[in-house]
């Protein structure tokens, strides 16, 4: 029997991170959270999640820089990454295309939307 799908959420807003964690755990996922890019990179290597949800706007190191580090690392380059962005900002289409992200997701989003993305991006175990 395969284990639970592991999701890593890299989100600096603690309230959002906790809300997503609870939602996904209620859906049966194993969830890890990181409040910044540096911790997110460490957790990605430590836990080898099947998918990563990555906020674009974060202090110190933004989501695009974290994504580049993930895709440049042999241990994490194959993990699908969904870039999360807030509805109050405009997502730069060219920057997104150049980023090597697997998908983008406008916040706030519902559990059904993310479940569909996870099922599409995560290979069946």
C-alpha cells in the first residue's frame, strides 16, 4: 500500500499556511510547512514531497528564487511546483513561463481546485 501523498507548503503568512495544512490533512495528505524559502528548501530535501506549493511573495528570498534553487538541485528538480500568488497582484506571464513552475494558483483557492492540480501533477504511486 502506498503512503500518503506528501505536500510541502512554503508560505510566509502563518494563518494561510495553517489553514492550507488543516485542509490538506483533512483530505488525507501528509503536509509539511515552511515559513520562508530557506526552510522550504531544507524541508524539500529532507521529506521529498510529491508536490510543493510555493508562495511567490516572501521576505528575503522570493518564490521565483526558491523555485530556481529547487529546479537546479538534483534532489528536488523533479518535484512538481505550483506557484501561489495573491489575487491583488498581477502574475507576470513571461516570468512564470521562464520559472519552470508546473502550474500557478491564485489565492484564495478551494480544496477541490488544489486536489485536481495535485492529481494532475503527481504521478500515481
